[in-house]
C-alpha cells in the first residue's frame, strides 16, 4: 500500500470513528435505548440517524466523507 493510499485510509477511518462518537452523543441525548443500541450495534445507530436527520445529519455526512476516503484509498 502506497503512502497516499494509507493516509487516505487512516483519515477515512478517523472520520468514521468521529461520526460514530457524534452519533453516540446524539443518541444518548435522545433516548437511553438508542444510546445502548449505538454502543452495542453501531450499524443500527446509523439507521437511527437516518430517521433523525435533523439531529444527526452531521454525523451521517461525516460518515459518508469517511467512506469516500476509504474507497479512494
């Protein structure tokens, strides 16, 4: 793996982690059950974010940017 690809991959993972943390904070503020689902089943938390776009839209955009960087790597 070239240095550029590795850099894109690491930044993509960092963005995904940051989006999950943002989603974790948002879901705990919304409801205890959603917060617990976010901790135990992270893919389910993105389903929550799709239904609560007004509150979790930034986390979704950050996750999309992370996936774009990973696919570019």
